C-alpha cells in the first residue's frame, strides 16, 4: 500500500469548477503555491476531466450555479459513478441553504463566497484532502492480502449492496475449510501454509468465473466464504480443485471440505447464511467419503438452539437472568490514568445453558428485532446503576450503552431515553450512546436526524467500531458525533507491522480532524497503551485495565479513583 501522506514532495491537483473567470483566478491564485490547479467552466467540462484516468485529482472545488451543467447535477452524476474514484468535493456557495442539499448529494465541506480568507480556504482544502486519503488508506487495508479476497466486514457490505440492488436474486452461501490446516502449517512451515491459502483463494474465484455473482472473503485463517448465484447442484464445480491444489503446493494429501447453504433465506442475517453453510461443512469433518455437504434445515441443531434463545428471552428478562456488566474506560493523557467512564455490556446467565456470550445472542436478536427490548432493559439497568454509584460514592461515572441500528428507528427512542434520565435524576451527558459505524452507512439521513435530536437533548454520541464500517467521507464530516471509538482490530494488529500502526495513527488523525476524543478498545498490554499514548489517543478501554465486571466489583475502581484524587 502506497502511503502518500509521507510523500510530501508530490503536489496534489485541485480541480476548480466555476463559470466566472474571476472566481477561478482568485482561487487558482490562492491555491497555486501548494497545489497544481486545473479549471473547468461548468459541470459538464468537469465531469469529462474527472473521467480522464490519466490525471488524478485530489479535490474538487465546485460552484453550484453554472450554465450547461450546474453543481448539483454534477454531484448527482458523481454519486452514481462507480467506475472511477471520485475525489472529495468542497462546494462553494454564497447561499447557506444550499448546504443541506449538497450534503445529501455527497459534498464533503463548504466554502462561502466571497473568498476573502485565503488561509481558511487553504486550510480547509488541506484537511479535506488529508481526511480523504486517511480514509482511503484504511479502506485499502480491508482486503485480505494473502487470498486477495475481502475482509469479513467488506464482504457483508458487498452482499448488502447486491441485496439492495437485486433483492429477488437467489444466492447460495458456500464455505470451504482446509482440513488440518494447522498441521500443514506445522509440518511444512508458515510460508507453505500461506501459499496454500493464497492458491485456494485464487482457485476458488476461478471456479466461479462465469457466475454473475461471486464474492469471497476469508473470515478466519483457513476458512473461506463465498456468495454466488444459485445453482441446483455443485457436482463437478470443485472437481479438480483438490488435485490442482495438491499439485501446486506439492502436498499430496491436502484436503478440504465444503458446506453449501442453497437458495438462502433472505429474512435471515448474512452471518446466519454462512453459519448454516458452516454447520453443513462441520457435519463432514473427518468423513473422507464426502467433500460437499448441503445444509438441511430440518435437522439443524443450531437452529434449534437459536429458537430456544428466542423463546427464553422474555422469561429471562423477567427473572433477571440478563445481567449488565461494566467495563471501565480510562483517560491516559495525564501522568496517571483516570477513571473516565464505563461501557455497559450485557451477559446472559441462563439457568440451564449456563453463561451465554453476547456474540451468540446479540446478532440473533438484532436480526429479528428483539434487541430493542433487551437494549431498553440494559439502558434502564445502566441508568439505575449510575444513580446508585452517585448516591454511594458522591461520584458520577458516565456510562455508555450500546444502541443498535433498530433502536434508532424506534419513534419513541428519544422519549424513552429522556424518561430514563429524568427517573434517575441524571444529566444526559451521564448516559452516553454508542452507535456502531455501520449503522451510519445506510439510511444515513434518518439516522442523522435522530442523532441530532438526541444531541440537542444533551446526549453524547460515540461512534463505535470506527474503521470497520463504510461511512463515507461526507458523512464523517457532517454527522454529529462526540467521540470516536476505534475498532478493536486496529489495536489487535498494531504491533504486527508498521503499516498497521500507521492505520491507528490515521484513525487518531481523523478524530483530531473531527475534533473529538478517540477511544481505543481492546487494549490488553502495557506496550499497546504506551504506543497509543504516544500517538495521542485519549481514552483506553480493555483488559489491560479490566474485563467487564458486575457492578459490585466495579465499585473498587471508583474507590481507587477517589483515593488517588
Ligand atoms: P462492542 O460494543 O464492541 O464491545 C466491546 C467488546 O469487547 C465486549 O465484548 C468486551 O468484553 C470486549 N473487550 C473489551 N476489552 C477487551 C480486550 O482487551 N480484549 C478483548 N479480546 N476483548 C475486549 P462482549 O461483552 O462480548 O460484547 C460483544 C458485542 O456484543 C459488543 O461489542 C456489542 O456489539 C454487543 N453487545 C454487548 N452488550 C450489548 C447490549 O447491551 N446491547 C447491544 N445492542 N449490543 C451489545
Ligand atoms: Ca460498544
Ligand atoms: Ca466496539
């Protein structure tokens, strides 16, 4: 991955689109010291220039009112383009009311005419370009370099896009697993292992070359997922794959098994499609007579398990089998860490099934809407807990709760949250709201309106799992958020190589641009903490300080904080 941020020698090119030559001249004059400049007199000319692949534009400055093709129309056209990379656009206007419309059309920022503040203009241009490049770098890292397939998040995002585009299309979910992969790794070395994965990715894509839809990812080490258009049978599709793999890797006994969930049920979550395929695949583990196994709904245990969880939810709520745990967040920029806040995380202590991890039931409840009930319960418990701590210690620990996508579309959301804080005599800042980044990526408009209302009420919004989703640049610069929470995967990879470390810096950069504090979660070691501190990361959450604990245990953190004060 090229890192252009380091490459300061290259002048980036800015395209200035304005029908009035005097405006083009002024802007050209302001920018020429720092940038190469190109000019267009209307949208049509600009579009033609942008489509020319031999020139790379880092930014477009766009006037709105122009003859031939105006700024709005150009924005609209650019939104539909997928065949070339569209640079960020800053709209120039004397009319404040044009902002909303241009944001909807994807503008990243605004400049107001007349241009009497050259420094402001230069600074804006610079920051938007930087921000965009940071984001592109983060995205570029979303491919699994080894197999050339997508990462899990992006894979699901692409399926979502296909679904939006062709919801009636029938597709099959396929998973492929390499048998005894860890042994291969041990016997032949990592390099050979990597080669096996690389080849498998390559050959799998090859098998489905003539399908309309074929997207793949490698969610974990030796497992591959594919989403392809539906076929009645797969005899022969993978024929030769095994022999070929044995030949190129020179490992004669290499073997893989394949699970297929055909004609997926679109009402299930994407994760569930591949869970089904995986369950089918697991059925033939160690069975050397079969290589392909088809998912069969009737005989599926995991389905029954899910069914059970769904059925048990109501009584679990009644019996208080759901317990809210709290994980502390510490600010680390001072000499010693300070307890800053906490995150509320749900646990299910099932009387018969034992402790169930949220990973098992949250996605399930998210896929069928039940999450709303559960979240409301967690918010209630968390609010009551903040109040309790205040009474017990005279100390306020703000708690953030998770807000699922579906919650945001609850017309009573605002009312419910306001009622909660008033019942518990809390200030809205004490109950913070974490919304995952991916929630921002579709139907952003509705979400933004809701979030705006909540912020007007005084609630503070944290964007959770930042870097895993798909929010566009214009959304980032225009959505109201108060805290950025970096996705855990950045921390996990941080010490692996320089590149991954760079990504963490980019995220921190973006937070700075947005002028909000950044939280790193999943921090487990002193080393990670020090590295993050050096990079200017504000807040840390992770096992380094503590796992999520029940409220009684959390009291110890408050006492310690008070002692050290
Ligand atoms: P999340 O919101 O990203 O929460 C962070 C997860 O990371 C938690 O897992 C937490 O226990 C874990 N974690 C924290 N520090 C570390 C660390 O240092 N190392 C490692 N390996 N993990 C760490 P948990 O509690 O299992 O929750 C998983 C996910 O389930 C959450 O991810 C969230 O998306 C969802 N979830 C949990 N509780 C709720 C809830 O009340 N409502 C909703 N809607 N979702 C929830
Ligand atoms: Ca969270
Ligand atoms: Ca998170």
